[in-house]
C-alpha cells in the first residue's frame, strides 16, 4: 500500500490512541469517530464523504429523475430524487419532533419498500443510527437487537411485524414509538394504548419548527461517524453488531462500482429484493444506487416464489446481484422450459450451450469469438436473457455464499458470466471480486483497489502464494468494530489494523483468492485430520444435482457421514413442502423413478442408488481417504429460513443443525463401522 496519513474530523477526539489499537483501528462505541486511514495516492486517497454529500450530489443533476419505484394496486409509483430527499427530510423532522436525541438508534423491519429507504435516510439526516432487522426474526430475536441497540423508534411493515414488538415493548424502556408503513385494517384494534403511528401520521408530526435543529445535525455529520449497525446472522453464537461508518460504505461502493463498471454513466436500473438488513443489499440498494443515480425498482414480497421474474422483465435492470440459491432457481426454471421443447429445439439448445461455454470464457480473457458464437447469441442467448428480463445487464454478481461449479458453468454456457464476490459485513460487504477485464470465474476474485489482502498462518506469519491460511484484510472498507463488544472486536482486528475473517483460503500466483473453508467449521476426525466440509459438500452436490442441501458430519469420529435433503418446491413465504421441484422430477424421470414427493423419494431404491453413485464419484476425486464420505442419511425435511437451519443470506447454521439432528447423527455412528 502507499504511505498513509490520518483524516480526523473537526469534532473527533481520536488522537488519543490506546496501545492496543483502540481509537485508531477500532472502537466498540457507537458515538466514537475513528480516524480514516488515508493513502497518499490511488483509490485510498479519495476524499471522505457522507451519505448526505452523495444525496445532495444526486440532486444537482438528477433531481427530477426516478429514484424509487414500487408497484401498488397494479401500477408503478415513482419517487424522484427530489421527492426521496424531501420525504427523508420530513421523516427526520418527525424524529426530532418526537424528541429523539442525536446518535440514538432506529430499528427497521419489513420487506424492501420506499418507506424502508426513506426511514433509513431520514434517520441518517437526523444524525441517528438506522439498523435493519431481518423480517424472519421472531419476537426474542427482535428484542435482542432492539435491547442491545437501545432503539428509541422502530419502523415496521405491517401488523404481523408490529405484533412481535407489542409482546416485548414492556421490556424496552427506551422505546418511544413504533411506525407502521404498510398497515392493514386490523391496526386500530391492536395499537390501543401504545404510541403506534401510521406512516402518514408520523410524517405529519414534523414541521419547520424542527428545521433549524435538523440543519445543524446534518451539518455536523462526519464521514467517520457510524452510519449503521449490521447485526450478523448469529451462525456461531448471538448476533454481533457490525458498526459501519459513512466512509466505510461510500468509499467501498464508489471503488467497487467504478473499478468493476457495475453501473456506468447513463441510465442505471437496480431491482431491490435481497434483505435490506444485510450489508450486501445496503451497499448496492442504498449507497451504490444513490451514488450512481440509479432507479431502484422494488420487487414484491413473493419475489422468491416466482414473481421476481415478472419484476425483472418490467424493470430490465442494468445490474443484477444475487445469492447462489436464486441463480439455482433460475437454472432449474430454464432447464424445465428446455425439457418441454421439441427435439430440434433441444438439439439447438445443446449445441448453443457447447458454443457458449467456450465463447464466454474467451470473451472474459479478451479473446476473439467465432461466427458460431454470433449465431448462437442470435438464436438462443439473447432470447434467454430477454425472457429473464436481463437483456440490459452489464454485470451479474453472485455473493453471500459459495456457488457450485456446475451452476457457474451452466450460466457461462448461456453467455451469462456470474462474477464471484467475496466479503462480509465486517468489510462493508465486498473485499475481493472478479472484474470483466480481470477474472478467474472459479475464484473469489482479486482485492478491490485500495485494500490489502494477505494470508496468515496459525502463528500469525504471512504465507507464500498458494499456501492456505486465514484470509485477512485492511482498507477503508474495514468496519469500525463490534458494538459494545471489546473482546470480540480485539479478537477480530489485530494490532496492525487487519481484519481476521476466520475463513481459510489461499491466493494463487495471479493474485486471485480461493476460499477453502471456515476455521470454525473445520471437522476434526478421530484420526486428527482437519476436513473442510464446504469443499466436500459442493463436490457431492455437483455430482448429484438432486440434492438441495447437505451437511457433512464427523467431528472426532472415525469417518465422515452426510445429511442429505432433496430439492422441493417452496410453499408460501418460502415455507417447506413435501412436493419435489421440477428439477428433481426431471432427474428422477431420467433414472426411472416415479417418486413425486419427498417421502416417496426417501423410500425409492433408485433414488438411493443415484445419490450413492454421486457420492462415490465425489469420493474418487477427494485428495485423501480421510475425506471420503462413508455413510449418508436422508434428512426428514430440507433446510430453510423458517425452520432455522439457514440464515437470511442462505448460509448454513452448522451448530444449529448439529443440535437439532443430534439423535439422527448419533444413529449413524451407533451402527458398526464400515
């Protein structure tokens, strides 16, 4: 990295640096301003900005252009950037009118909507700290975040979310009011005796009287201040509050979007559907879209049950980011449509995909493509993208969890290169990414400009390229610290300011990062072998496309075993059903199985043989016999958000699964060893 210096706001007192790095590299205090470690040149030298700075910049050139769009009553409603800004000011004045002090916190829970963003923006304008809450949280999880953050106002979508807080309100002494932004007919019956406002009622409470105080607060906001706290999903324990500053998010959004050309000058359209309580959605939907003056179209609540495709076709986004599971669902839909075509259409599709895989890889390496690609693009690829509503997309990003090699290759064969991005909330979402001009699609990408990435051994020494170790990073995207958690913060940010990810990986000779597992998830067998479960699980899912989710077990056991779930169709609100997915039914038809439900498949010998053969193929590719899966069992049902095995970003909660299915796992090992 270039030589560095400290940027300190006029109101900060961060020159008082403690020997352990407190007040220089980290803090656990939401009111504290860390100095910004600036570089003398390059991306790390760009001037620090606040959210208000980029909003006011958007007003200079795009005030009357569409900023937010949502479909209500069958029609698309639009907020211009000026209207978005004005409503944010109104919301901020209402907060001040309620007596909410500067640097207090506001919780927001609900599906993505203009009101969600206006609440977030208005809180920032009023120098508060807005905090998103996962919609899947139950009352106790909501209480944990509200109590830990000492929320003074909570914004909820509807009565269902309001009910969660009514049951815990008496345990939240600082809570002054709840605002419902999409109330139904039942609101009056349940809000009696509580300070519960509808959106319109709350927005009307502020007036010009609060304008002077609001102007002062907005003027005093610093890029080094904490902008928001993102609570982790709690995969390894209670959620931790990741404090992110204005500079963390804005610098990171500007750097990644500009360097990767995710959104270029001109019309930019983004579809908002990933949870806004997560950093990946916040950096794109809130900060990135505002920076590039993009129009943000909101999908509806049923988007992951099929309506996302409708929104995509209407919005025709110029940039698309998703988690692996959404791409897998798109893949399944495309395969189902292809399977229904006539023989000639199938043959054309197969030929085009063979051409597409090579041609797309050539394009990514800036190599010329053949006339076959032009023909395949005309008759297949362009039509597929148009049917998906992705014909204007300049970049396709996959993030938040590992994606299988098979799914990557499927989209490459359709001339849709999915670019892996790696990161975490603690680095404002991205740390490495693949660029169209510099990529290895099988990798997690290269460090974003202005950051430093290194791999450390268990003894804390940097290792040579190609050697596995802990992935560590430093830059202006690195978070401030964990809110109210000095011990966790000091364990994560070292004395040199590097963030320790807890992920195992290596950097190859060309500077691309490969993630091989997570240290906390390593399985240690009875023979002392350290086994990275994700690599083995992914290898098996590639060999056996019938499997939806699986989890490797075998801690301190003599051999590895696998818990297996088959692909099913999701029900309302992504709940589980016993009906197999169209992709599963297609595979079963190919192997001669007549099973139509999860229970029938579990008892079908042809299904069991198919899964065993897939595991056998994966075992042959394993680097040692210690990594062979010796036994497997069906899970009684698939993993899901609602049943607690998956986080909102579809990460597997291994500890939770191990506890939930402890008896099933013990049964595996009670039988004689193989």
